[in-house]
C-alpha cells in the first residue's frame, strides 16, 4: 500500500498505511495484515474503515493503539483485529480502537471481531468528551484489567463528559478487573442490547463513574468471576463519586443483569435511579445494593429481582409501574409507591410509608419490619389488597382496601379516609381496631367472600358508610347494633348475617336484589322496611321482623322465606312472600327476646307451608298469626295460649284470610288463667277463617284430643253459628234437635241425626250419639270431677267402719269383767267390699275394697258396789279404701273415670259402761289423718291429705227370753267432721267444702248362749236400720265451678256374729254383715270382722 505523508485535504481518500491521516481523510483498509492507522494529532473528521476482509494482529508494546483518531472522527471495523501484549498500568495501556479526544465515533460492526490478550489491553476506548463507542460485533479481552469497551480511557480524563457506549453485539472479558464496559466521567450513557460478560475476578461487567451517567440495558449483562477481599464481581457498578452526583440505570424488558457471585446492581455515593423491567439477579444473595446516596428503584412490567434489594444508607424509595410480582426482600428502603396497574407484593420490606397512587397493590408479603411500622395511603381509584397479617396497622384509605382473607385472621389496625373496604377470600377476617374510635373510612364496606367478623359498628368505618353484602357473611363478635345511618344492601350474589350467640337490631331497611341468610344462635331483629328481593333463609337462631316498637317492620321484597329446623322467625311485623317453616314461627311476645312486650300480630302475605311449630303462645293471651294466603300443615304444631273459660274467652288465634287451610296441624293449647266455665254457644275461637277463607275437614286437631280446665274438658270443633270454617274449643254437647212434626197426610219424617263436629274425640262422638232430644246442652266434665267428688263419701265410710259398733270392736259386754289398771287388750281386723253411688251434679260412685285393723287397750276398769262396771281405754287403727270411681264425665253418665285410694290413720279413746243387768253404753271419740291418691283415666294423678273426727255414742239393753236367748235392742248416734286439703292436680286447684254429717242407727241383736267343751259360745243375729244426713258435699274446681254431691240415705243392715270365751282370760269373736240402702244414697257394703280380747 502507498504511504501518504503530510497534511491531507478534506475529503481526500488515503490508502491504508501507517501514515497518519490528516483532517478530512478517509482511510479504508482491507485484506490481511492491515497496518496500524493512527490519525494525526489534532486532526478532525478522519474516517477509518476496515472492511470485512481486513485482518490484523498487533503487539501492544510496539503498537498500543493500532487504530485511533483524534477529534470528531470515526473508526468502523468490519474485519478481524487482535492485539497481544501487556500494558504496564492504568496510564500505560493499549486499545485496538481508540478515540483520543472529543466527538469521535468508534464502531465495531456486526462482522467485526476485536480481541486482545494481555493485561491493560482493551478492545475499544475513548478518552475525551462526547465520544461514541458502538459494538455490533464481537469484542473479547483476555487479561487482567483488559476492558472490552471503555470511555475516559485509562482514567487520564476522569472529568470527561457525554460519552456513549452502545453494544448490540457481544463483549466478553476474562481477567481480573477486566470490565466489559467502563464509563468514566459524567453525562455518559451505556446502552446494551447485546451481551456484556466479564469472567474474571473482581471484574464488574459494567462500571460507571461520574455524575449523571446512564445505563440502558435490554440485553444481557453478566459476571461469572469471583471477588477477592475488598473486590467486586458485581454485574453493574455505578460509582457517582460525589454525594450530589446522580446516575440512572434502566433494565428494560428482556434485559438481564446477572452476577453469579456478586451483586446484580451496585450504586455508591450519589443518588441512583434504577428502573427494572427485566431480570436483576445477584449471586451472593443481594441483587441490588445501594450506597451512601439515595436510591430510587422503579419496578416495571416484567421486573424480576432475584436476591435482596438493599437500598443502602440513603433515603430510598421503590416505585411500582405496570404489572408484576415482587417476591424478594427489600431492605433499607423507606417508602413504596404503587403507580402501576396491578402488582403483587410477595416479598418483604423495611418501608415506613406506602402510597398506592393507582391500580391494585396485592400485598401477600410484608412492607415493613412490622405492620405497625408502616403507614399506608391509598389514593382515589387505587386498591390496596392484603390479608389481616400483612396490611399495615395505619391506613389512609381514599380508594379501596381489599382484605383477601383465605384463612382466619385478625386486623387490629385503623383505617381512615374517604375510601371503601372490601372483604374477599373464603376465610374469616376479624376487624378489631385498637383505636378507641375504631375505623373512620367513609366509603363503606363490601363483603364479597368469606366472613367479616366485627364486635362494634365502628369497625365498619364511619356510620355514614354503607354495608354491602356481595356473597359474603357478616359475623357478630359481640352484642351491638349497626348505626341507623348505615345503609345496608344485598347484591344478587346474596349475603349472610351470622349473629353467633349475640343479639343485634337493625333499624334501617335492607335493600337489593339478593337473598339474606341468618346464621348463629343469637337474635337478629329487623325493624325497618326491608325491600331486598332475593328471599330469606333462617338457618339458625332467631330472625325477628319487628319488635314491640316496630310493628310496621317488614320483609317486603316478596322472596321466599325458609325456616330451617331449630331456627325461628317471628315478631310483630310482616312477610311478603311464601313461607316454608321447618322450624318455629313465634308471634310477638312468644319470642323469648320479646317476652316482656304486649300481645300482637304477625302477618304473612303469602302462603305458609308449616312442617314445624307456630308458637302463638307467649307471655299473655291474644297473639295472632295472619296468613293472607293458603295455610298447609304438614304434621305441624300450633302452640297457643287460651284462657279456658266460657264462650268468647281470650285466646291466641290463627287467622287464615282469603285462602284455604288444609293438611294436618295439631293445636297445642296452654291454659292461661282459665278456671274453666261452661260454653253454651260457639265456644272459644282458636282458628278464624276470614274474608271468605275455607278450612278442610281434619285440617286441625287438638293435642291429646282434649284439654281440661277447672271442672271441664274442652274439645276442638269446626264451625260456629256465623261461619262454618272457624274452629272453637267447646265443653258442651248440644242436644239433639226436636224432630220435625209430620203434617197431616204426610209420612213421619226420619229422625234428625246429629253430626259431631270435625276433630271431636271418640268419647265425645259417643256422647253426641247418646244425646237426648231437646233440653239443655250437656256439660263435658273432665274425668277427675266425679273422682274427686266421691272422695268425701269414701273417707266418711272409712271412719264409720273403723268405729263400727261396740260388738264389732270388743265382742260382747260380758267379756268386760276386769278391774284395775291396764286390765285387758283387744285387736281386730276387718274388710269387705263397698259400692257407693251418690246423686248430684256428676253422680259419682265407688266400687272397691275396704279394710282395716285396730288395737285397743283398756287403761283402767272399775266396778261399783251396785254392780256397775266402767272401762276406759284408747285405740289405734289403720284403714284403707281402694277402688274404681264412675260418674258423669265427658258428657257420659256412669263413665269409668279412675281409681281412688284413701288411707286413714286413727287414734281414739273410749268409755264403756255396763250396768248390772248387762245393759251398756259406749262412747268413742276418734281422730283420723287421711291421705288420698287418685289416678284418672285421663292420666291425671292427684294426691292430698286431710283430717277427720268421728264421735259415737251407743247403747244396748239385753232382755232375757229364756232358754239361753237374749234380745238386745240397740241405738247409736255418730257425728262426723271431715276436712280434705286443697291441692292442684296440674289442671286446676281442687277444694272441698264438707259439712257435718250424722248417722243414727236403731237395731236389735238376738243372742243364744251355751257352753261346750269348756268354751262359752254366744252366736247372734242382728238387724239395723241406719239413717244418715247432713250438708251436701261441695267440690270446687279452679275456684270457679262447684260440683254438689248429695249426702243422706236410709239403709238396712243384717248380720251375724259369734263370741267364744276360750279361757278365763282369752276370747275371740267374729261378725259378718250386709248393708244396703233403703232410700237415698245408693250403697251395698259387705264386711267381715274378726277380733280377740285378752284379760291380763
């Protein structure tokens, strides 16, 4: 090649030679062994082109800069160039392509290959200002401190400014501190869309030093070497030198900044802005390391950071833009700004403030060392999403705070601002603000998924904030009421209120298109006009529609209402829509929570299908349930309170208005204050068919078939005088009507049949069939009425049989021959059967066994000089009557009504006087303690105690007839006083008013006496006429109805006896007798008696 020397004119083309081209010269080199071309010092606008055929190998020691230009010039390499050899230091190094001063452009084209071996042996370099180094090909250096591309070459011009390094190719360095790209000086830029790799020890791939330098990377920047103590193998190092200097690092989408053993990006001293849309990865656990200056880290869509981002000692911020996920740790950053569309924060942080300017920040990691160390702000239109454990404890919410709670969690922080809160996730979030004033956010609360649990209204923010159910559940953590100013609505996704065991009242109405479900054992009271349209499910606890102050409350949306088993709906308000009840509908004060309230009405403006319980009965009488549709009972129960008295007595009622009552429902009636009284008209209304409503046969039955109060038994009957579809409680049987009178010439009309009212028990059906023609209605007394009415007569009979006569007790006056103290003892037993029937209101009768035992002791006996003997003694005894009682009950005469048992414990004293001719007088006074036990055929058991006193005076005068015969006329007078104690048998109080009764007896005893085998025998026959009289017995039921039973009869008695004196001291005796009435009270009594006497 020719060598040109001297200055060259502008635009002159020169041959490729070692001759230094001058200003304006263009040199093109090609072929092998291209010589070194170094532009003349001070030259400008020199262009050196090496085409793709150009090759050259150079030695640093002889040719340190094979191709160089001075100022505002250019070098473009398309060939293959290499240089070997070692420089001796920073100030004595070599470079294949070099721009000496300012404004130069050095380009290693796509086909260009530049390689060096040896220390301080660079690929491309510039040493002035505003130079541009471009690599589109391949640059490789092997040697310590051998850089691939460097501006402010060799640090001979560290204040250089405006240099540009652009790499779209591959730069690889291998050697200690061998940088792939090095930018010294300010206002420079490194732009990489290719690959910058450093493989040596302490060798960063990119190094920037100066003020306002910029790295823009969309390619790969990587270090693979290791670091010595104090050294660095960071992928990117930005050393701004001065604390006021700045640097910018942008890792664009697709960009990769990787250090295998060091930090991905390191900044020192001044402020650095790092923008990442690609990958920044550290190999030593740290991806980004700040220095003493401030670090602004901007994460954009596509950002990946592998390793810790450490902001260093400055005031450092992180800004999120676009979308993405941050899952690494961020330390020594003080503030976070969300300025993108959608970011998930899955990492950890040390922020003290967090600002969500736009979009959604999904916080699944932590922002601060603790949630208490972070203050978060959410701007209007922005969303902060977190769970309870991640959300900062202080949030100013002017947008939306969304709790994504998939498990259980509790948030104790405070949320203020103008924004809203939403609950999502299937878990339970407990919001329990520690601040005394609770949360103050004003934008309302939406529960979309899972459960939101609160223990105070202010946990839901300002009272003006709305509560919206969008598929989730509000759970009460205590008993509190929602603020009346808080609007409540339900979307089409429905909503649930779980009261747990607490009670709450909502005065505002609930609106919306969705359905409400009530959970929890507590009570939810809705006192507003609720217009939500999706229906209501009462799955647990109690839903009250209107308390005693809010009868206008309503479920007015028209949706179906479902009441689950064990749950309750009720109140004073109304429901619009069809109701299906598998639990309980409680009306007004029938609800436990409203028990102190007045009676009232609950209205169902739809159909009621009742498979559970309608609880009408509360703390009073008069509650009503109105069904303005059809009522269908499915083996249901209607429990109601009724004052069981006469016609029109107060009662709770089911009112069916305009529809039809059908199916099967049992009325369970509780008597409240009713003492029982006879119904003579319709009775007591319990079901009303209003406005043309109808009721089917058998739609209602009475629990147990009947119910009793006072003296009466009530049954359920359909139909009244004015409406055949009403249902009543009645306690009378109407008489059969008079048959029609046959007209002359007409056949005799058939008898009029009386059809029992529907629902009538079988016993009443029989009574109706047996009813007479005309007359008054027959009262339906309960079975216990004749049972108790008969007790007085049986108790008195026990007293009479226990005293009986002198001969029944002591045998015969001839046996009483002793004198002195304690002269003799005696004992007897007796028993038999008695049938008693009395007249009166219920004509009671008793048929059973009577028996007793008695012992006596003569305390003293004496004999006067005239032959008169006196015996003074006492007696103890026990007797019992037990048997069946019949009487007029359930409108049937002589109906078996139950069993009666009376026990009598007796203590008495006697004085017997025997005259010289054998005549005697006997006086006895006996007190009795009584116990009574009853059990009726109506399965009612009763018991009470009582007392009785019986006094008897008796006399006999024997007349000897001869031949051992003696006729003894006798007379006896008995007075009885009886008191049976008041008791309550579970139906009513029962009291007796028993007057004094008297018995007179006149009779005769015919005795025959003979001796045989040393025994004195005295058989006898006797006959008596007895007359009893006294006040009628009165038995009162419930203090209202008194049943009278007549007392008095004339009776005849026959009997026989035998007295045998076996020894001087001992004797035995026995009697049998039969008594029957001759008039008055019916009686048949057969008794036997056996006794003995022993003289001491």
